[in-house]
C-alpha cells in the first residue's frame, strides 16, 4: 500500500512539471536582429519568477539547424512526463508554399533547396504536444528580405508571403501564439526586447488562463505598434502558468514637453511641474542585483554598469528612469536641476536639508544614478548626481553608478 502511494505521488509530481525551450537567433548575414538574445533572457527570467525551475528551462542562443532539431527532439522526450511544455522562438521566419520555417542562426534561403537548412514549425508543435499541455510562442514574423526570392517567379510552383501563416492545432491540448496576424510582419523593437516578448514577459506573470493572457498581450502590443498578435488554441480546459498574480500595474506618469523646454531655458518651473505623488520607485533586491552583474554597497544600494542596470530594473518590474523623470523628482523635492557641477544651483541643493530628506525618503541616497538614455554615439550613458542635482555623462561600462528603478 505504501509503495502504491509513493508511486502515485511520483506520478503527480511528474504531471505538475513545467518545462521550457527558449531559442533566440540574432546572427543573420542578410539582416541581423537586435533583440532575440534579450528576448529569450527576458522570457527566461519571467518563467523563473512564476515558478519554473532553472533546470527545466533550456536556452539556445544563435543555434544551428542541428542544435535546434536535437533540442526539439530531446525536449519532446522530456515533455512526455510534463504537465506544461512551452517553446518560445525569437528570430527570422518565413512561409513558403504554406509551410512556416524558422531560421537557424547564420542561415540564408534564396531557392527551394535552401529550405532544407531551415526548421519546420511543425517540429516545434510536435515537440511541445507531447506534454499534457503544449504552448508554442512564435516571435518570428520579422520582415524577412529573402521572401523576395520566392516571390519573383523564378521558382515555378513556389509561393511565399511576408510574415507567417497561422496554424490551428488539430490534435492534443495545444496553444500557438504568433507575434502578429497572418501575412503581416512584426517589429524587432527599439528597446531591450521585441514588443511581443516584452508584453509576454509582463502578462505571463498574471494568474490567468493562457488564452486570456495571450489576448491581453495582443491588446498591449496593438495599442503601441502596427501589429496584432493572435493565437490559435485547442484546449479542453484552462491552463495556468503562474499560480500567483505578480504583475506590477502602477499608474503611468507621462512627461510633458513644456517642462523640458523650461528646464533648458533655466526658467523657474516649480509652479508648472505636476507632482509625482503616484509614482513608484523600486530598489533592486540583493538577489536580483548580484545575480545580474550588480553589487550592493554598505547602504544596500545596487550598483552596476549601464547595460546591467537596464536588465536589473526590467527584472525588478520597472525601468531606468528618464532624465526628465529624475529632474521632475528633484524639483518636487524642492531642489533645482542643473547641467553643471559646482554651480549655484548644485550648491543650494547640497545645502538644502529638506531636498536631501525628500530624495532619501523616495529611496535615493546621495549618489549618482543611471538614467535610461544613451547618447547617439553609443559610447556614453547618462547619470544624475542626486546630492547636487546635476546631470553628467559616464561610459556605460562604468561599474560604480547606483540603480533606482521607476515603474511605468
């Protein structure tokens, strides 16, 4: 009897297992992509946050065809003992003759025989379908310039369209999400992640059925970009990735152009700057800080270079604040922003006890803090000295600048 109970418990544990395979390919000679590596890193951190075990998440970066196919085959075997198997792909994709192909890294396809170098989306679907519930998320609808070779009429019988063709699962308990609608292209994004990956990282943290989550992702992305994520599902019951709701949904504070102009003209602006009473600031935890390239000082403030600072804020649920947000925060605490160290304004800020107390009460210490902007030449990032209230430049590799994240 005892042996039977142990066996049943073991089977239940196996059924509760959640596994993931994340593939990000950015190295393409015909059109490199900026964000796939960031995309898989962001999705991985989200999955860890919602309860996936680190050992159950496989990440491939700039993978070859053989690496992708071997990983999909191995993943299919593991999925047989899992409740949920999730596959996410970020990179180039293309549909030819109504077949969706995912591009391995460092791969081109300009004629039919080259399609053998690519990986059929059906292999992704079959791999995840072995679990009780399979989830396939395809962020591969970037504008692929190689499509023109299949649209030119050189290859008789072949037809290609921009974007991907959407697939409806015909068997198994499966959900397939696409970064945009059939035949359209998706944005690689100008930020840290693609729009689709960024929205996924946000909404996967909610305790909700995966179909509802993908619906919210679609609304989120379509409100800001010219793409409309869709999904196709064949589910008999609800599927939850997260058991707890950990999404951060603070009120967004929008900057005003008028404020920037008055700052640049050195005019008094306290009377026109709205208060930031509803704003929220996040001080990164020790675990998030130190596991992402940062280090806590004696005051418990996380310090890192600019690239790691951006990642630490994203994982913490916020972003590095803009220059204007910090200037407005200084103003609302009774200080005066300045672009010059040692000026009359900075001396006044340094001697203003109320200003210093107010900034500390918001979680700032008398230190330099990274902000979100990076200069056009990509060689300097900006920080702001909270003690004196002035803005200056530093190389983004500089490791001694503090981090305080603003929630948007």
